[in-house]
């Protein structure tokens, strides 16, 4: 599947993740994501793949184009499950915040 700027923006909205959090999860900059979603930047295949995998990990299911319908997306989990998963992932802060003595 080819991740387009429109699908990326729609998936991000559906997953309820802001640009800063998505940038942190993908290693891409907020500016690069903004430009991509606006159609002002083109990502490499690797960058689009990373972005697609990250959105899928947030519960987004990308639906392939069919003869009677275009490409689409939906939540793999309901909103409550998605919120719980995000909570688990951020429990205890980010890995870089740990102080090991």
C-alpha cells in the first residue's frame, strides 16, 4: 500500500495522535511530517514504511482499494482499547528518562 499524505493525515486524526508524538515515535521531524501531510514533501519508501508501521501499531487498519470502493482506513481497536494501549506504552515515562545508577 502506498501511504499518501491524505491517508497519513486521516490516520493520524483517527488515532488521535498529534504531530509531535508521531514524530517522536517515527524519528521524523514535526516539520517533515507537516510538509508530507501538506503535500510539500515526498518521503522515501523507508520513511513511508516506518510511518505506516507506526500508524498500524496505534490501531489503524488500512483497507485496500476494491472494485466498488477506494482505499480507506478504520480503527483496528475501539477507542477505549487504543487509549489503554497508548497509556501502557507511556507508563513510567520514556526510556530515555530512566536514571540507572
